[in-house]
């Protein structure tokens, strides 16, 4: 059974100017091909961590993939604590923009967004980055995820 990624109850669509878009079933086959190849040299732990739809697939397929590929499949979904500290939980909203401001500020072009807060930019979901995004918030998000990942990996490695 293929996994279909839904955002707000709808299938995501490629926005004009997007560099790429991978359909849910195609992404699933790609992830399974990667897991199969990673198992060949004996990889024992794989972490699926990133934007929500991708991580959702790893959560949904965790049990099946662990059995099928003989490795632990981990994500941080739901393990960080406060929802605001989740990693890439919106779409170019305050969360993702804050992460970029903390890690790659030269890639953020806030000046390209409309200045009127009533004019909502196409493709942005989550809290308004013009109001709520900051490098400080991004550092808190990244640090919380690194601590959670370290804890999770230490637990898993202790069991090997």
C-alpha cells in the first residue's frame, strides 16, 4: 500500500518556481530503495528527520521497514517537547525561517515578502515569519533537536 502525503487534508502541489516536487508514492519507493542499499553494508540505525511529510512517512512505515530491512528506523517526531521546537514543522513559516536564520542567514530574503501583514505570501504555512522568525528562535530549535537526537541515539546504541 502506498503512502500518500497530505497537507491540511490535501495533496501538496508544486508551486510556481519550485525547483522540484516528489509525489508521495515516488518518495516512498525512493526511501525504500535507500534503506535496502543501506542495509547491504550493515547499517543498523537510520534517522528519517526533516520536513513533516517526509518524517510522517518514516513514522507510518517504521514497524514495516524495521522488519523488512533489519534496522532501527528513528525520527524525532513528537520527542522534542514543545511543538514550537519541532524541526521544520511549517512551510517557510516562522519555524523554518528561524532555522535558516540561525544556520544559513545569507539564504533568507525577508525583504522579498510583502510588508503588509494582511497580504499573506503564497506557500507560507505556520506562524508569520515576518513577525515571529529570528535567529535566536532558530538556535533554540536546532539545539533542542540536537539534544533530543543525542538522547535517542545513545539509547539505541546502548541496546546494540
